[in-house]
């Protein structure tokens, strides 16, 4: 069955989204075709608005529609503590806990020599420039994988000589899981990060 050119173009564009394969793209395209015009107009407007209004904070690189972002401009946040994360969505994950009251710094990725991502490709220089502004602690909250660990080690080596306390988020067995399903690295990190009760 030959599809009209506009529908083929929509399917092609939807396939460019992460996690969307050809079949999912086709299902989404046909769903949008059946959807009332006002719903698709709202979706198109939302897509346009996010590209027009959402940008990156000039201080921490988090996504925002105001510059500086609400975290950097808030007087209630502790500016002496910076939590370093890889991506903007990591900030949202930490904020869900309602525990952290410091500032953030988004690296916009992690070191990955195999993918050609080096220190100059990340927002490391701007982090180092922020250290002189009364920062006492930097929490490294990079992902617990090879690239995240390499990034954390690299940052720790850069930050420690600057006289700032450098900490790493705890890692190990997640709450609600069974020990029998934990791999060796997870168990090692759990034992290494143990604390007195």
C-alpha cells in the first residue's frame, strides 16, 4: 500500500526520535492522522514553543525558560554545594527526592573515548570557573557506568587541588531488590559504601 508523501515524511521524522522504530513511528503517524485537528495543532504548537523558549542556563547548563534558571537565581539554594550531573534530566531525578538544596552543574554528557567525547566536549571549564565563588563541596552524581565513573574520577582529580571537598553519590543495591540479582560490581559498591547503623 502506497502511503501519501506527507504521511511517509511524518513517519520518517518520528523514526528519528529515540526509541521509536519503524512500526512505532507508523502507529504514531496513523494515530495523529485520526486525532482531531485541534489536538495535533496543540502538539505542533508545544513542539515549536519548546524550541523557541527553552534554552540552557548560562550558569549551570540546566534547561530553562529564564536565564539564569530558577536554581541558580534562588536565594534559598545553598550556593556552597554543587551537584554535578551528566544531563538535564538528572537534575529532575535528584529534585524528586526533595532532599538536595544546593546548586547544580550539568556537564552535557560524560567522558567516552570510544565515542570520541573528551573533556573539551563537556562543560568542565565552566564548572572549574564556579569553584572560586565560595563553593565548599562538589557532589559527583554521574551515572554508575564506565563512562560516568571515568568522568567522576577525572573531575575529582581536577577539583581536589582547588581545595574543595569532592564527594561521590552512594551506589549499590537498590531499595526493593533482592541480593541474589545483584552483579559483582553492584555488590562491591554496596560493601564499599556501607555505613554504621
